[in-house]
């Protein structure tokens, strides 16, 4: 029989860890001295401890190990298979995060695009045909729409469709729930520059534009202004593929 300190040294764990295992019922000592309170462990406890540590190395959290330590082998294998799938999802998410951070580091941008999903949206709009991008500034200065929509997949090289929101007349436009890439554009940064950066980001990440880009103009109670660019995307058809 070994005292807790001896077992800790043999197994390469701390005494605090063994006390925690005892507290949660994961590894109970073979005996506890009623007078001194010393915990005593035997070969069975050492074997159980090594199994606990082995399952931890396979990525299982203690709460799952508690349920699986004495479970049938088939149940353990199923839990390990589920954990492997979860680990692969975590790895993919971390890889995507690393790729985005690397992209921002390698290609400095004034905006930070975010992928998300949004619900349906109803707008009353007046449709326009724009022959040159410079016309948009004139139109927006004249009508001051809260939202501008443009049907573009990148920097315009010719005429394109657009729309502005209106309080009267026009037609109702219903945008379905969709995956989007959004970016908040501070007033100190031009929307044209931000839009070019955003479309460049979409291309580098293999995302296809799947509808009109929304340009929402926001003003808070203090008069501060910002613009939110929102581009619907289709992840199933990367840029450059048919």
C-alpha cells in the first residue's frame, strides 16, 4: 500500500489532483486511516489512475471519464469516436481562425469582416440602373436613403442594378434568411475603399456573392455615424469554380 504522496510520485501527478479525484468519486483510496486521515492506495487504484490518465490523453474530459471508466468497451469506443469527431471540428474551427488572422496580417485592412447569418428582411425600395459608380454619391446625397442596395460581385466595370429605400411608392423587396459577411465601416473610412477590401476578402476566402450588397447607414443619439456593409454569400460555390 502507498500513501498519497508516494502514489503521486509514481504516477507523475500532484497530490492535489488525487484529492480532487477522491472528492468527485473518480479514484477513491483503498483505505483511509481514521486517526490520521491518511489515504492509502493499492495496485487496483494505481491501475485505475493510469486508465484515467490514458483516457485524458485521448481527449476525454473528467466528467465523461467518470461515466465511462467502468462502462463496457463498446460504449467507450462509441464515446471516443464522438470525441474524435468533436476534435476534428475544433481543429477545423481553429484552422479557419488562424487563416483569417494570417490573411489580415498579410493583407492589412481597415475593416474586420465577420461571417454570420441573418433573418429575413422586408424593405420598400426604388430600383435604379446605374451606369457609373459616381452616380451613387449624387443619388444618395439627394435622397439620403437609410439603406442602399447594389447588385455587384466586385468593383463595377460597367452598368449595374441598385436600389434605395423609400418611405413612399416603390416596391416591396423581401430578402430571405441568409449567410452574410458583414463589416462596420467607421465614418473616417470611405465606403468605396471598404467595399473594395471586402470584395477582395471574399475572393481570397473562396466565397461567392449571392445577392445584393446592403449598405446600412446608422446614426446614434449622439450623432456619430457608421455604415454597415452586408454581403450575402454562398459557401457551396467558391469563387473561380463553375
